[in-house]
């Protein structure tokens, strides 16, 4: 079980295949992530779900996790590696949370594209490096071995859009299993 402060961090999957983080939920549809914590990344060449994508060959260094539990699907970014401390803290001084859930997670299978966003402001009442929200588009290759296109749109505290970060050119992610 992961904690933020003294409160457990849990995942909740709803019927629209969206995922959000919840604190102290007693809802019986909450997915306890402890069952998968010690497992090595797996590889699924037929679907996005069940795969983990890494940069720098390390799980937990901003890695993307696409999970499935009881026919419900969700996704999160892991900052569980101790190396993430070099990236600093949230703008309120708090450490990066170990896992950050994607909101409105959606995978469009026929074009192998994932969409989702991270809302630092809504989920953590702060920003990260001046950004309140990140919007993701990830385009995967046919065998789910890498992210081959798309990018991340950054939204700043003042409402303006920050730099667009492209996969492949600026950020290189591959399947952790390969």
C-alpha cells in the first residue's frame, strides 16, 4: 500500500474506464495496487493494457503503467524511483507522489492512441514546475514495444500553454519488458 502523508493512496476504476486517485476510499470497487507492486513488468503484444513504458530503462522514473483489474482499465505515472528526487518537488514543496493517475484515460485501439491528462492542481492542490495540467497523447507501435508519436501539452498557472513535448524527438519511451 502506498501513502501520501498518513493516508493510503488507492485507485478507483469506474464503468467508463476512467481512473482517478482516491484517498481513504471505502468503496468496494477500489483497486489496491499492492498485489502488483513486486511483480516484474509484463509484456502484452496484443493490447496496451498490462504494459509498462519507461525512459532511461528504469521503472519508476516517470514510467507509464497501463493496468487492468477485474475487466476495468486504468493508467498512472510512477515516480517511485529514488532518482526522481533530482527532479525536485511539487511547487508547494511536497515530494513527487509515488503514483499519479491519468484522468479521462482512453485508448483508441484502431489508431493505437492513448489520451489522458494529469491535473496537478485538482489532485494535489499545487503545480509542478509551474504547470497545473498535462495533456497526453501517446501513439504506440503495432506491437506495443515503444511510444512512436504524440506528445504532452503543458498548461501553466496563468492559463497559458507551455511548451509541447514530443515523444520520439524529446522523450523516448519503450516497453519495460524489452
